[in-house]
C-alpha cells in the first residue's frame, strides 16, 4: 500500500466511495469516484475491475475487497494501476 499510511486512510476513502452507505462499492460508485478525480472509467471496465476483485461474487466491493484492489492483488493490472494512482491523488488532495 504505497499511497496509504494506515487502514484508517483506506476506510476514510472507502466511506466516501460508498455514497449510499450500504458498506459496498458498486461499479457506478467506482465510476463516479474516477470521474471526480478527472478520470473516465466506462461501465464495462468498472464492472470488469470489480469482477476481478469480487471474492464473494456479489458484484460489489466490500472493504476487504477494496483493500485488495488498491494493494494490487487483482487480475486487471492496467485498470487497477490507474485506479490506485487516482486513489493516491485523492488521498493527497484530501
């Protein structure tokens, strides 16, 4: 976790993604975040990233899956690298 000093930082970011407060990040919420930091993520790519990390098969990212995504332990390397960079920019601006 190069960009993050603690799990608390990750939790704070996760809560901001989870706009409906359900404890999960949907592909729509992921796309909205990317848009907010000036990046575009098409629906298919957002769904693909989530699918590559979604351990329980519910089509959403819970906090543990979110940590897995930004720690670089998924399958979609280029898309995930871009997401991790965007998360890093967001954390530095916050």
